[in-house]
């Protein structure tokens, strides 16, 4: 176990593995959460006249 921690935290290759592994885990989590959010909030189609764009709707 000591060899694994030594590799991960004391070598450049180990730090690269931690870095890119973190990116992959974050991307997978974002993908799963996006799928869940997409199911929860279904697209209701185009906006009707008079619907508000929200707090920053006129700025962008």
C-alpha cells in the first residue's frame, strides 16, 4: 500500500494519473447528473409571447 501512495503522490507520473483520473471522474459525474436533470426537467418547447427570460434575459 505504501508503494501505491508513494507512486501517486511522489512521482510526476502518479500526479498525472491523479489529475487525469479526477477529470474523468468529474466528467462522468457531470454526464450522469445531466441525464438525471434532463429527465426531471422536460423541455416544454419554444417560449410563448410575453414569457420572461429571467433575471438576466435582456442583458445577453
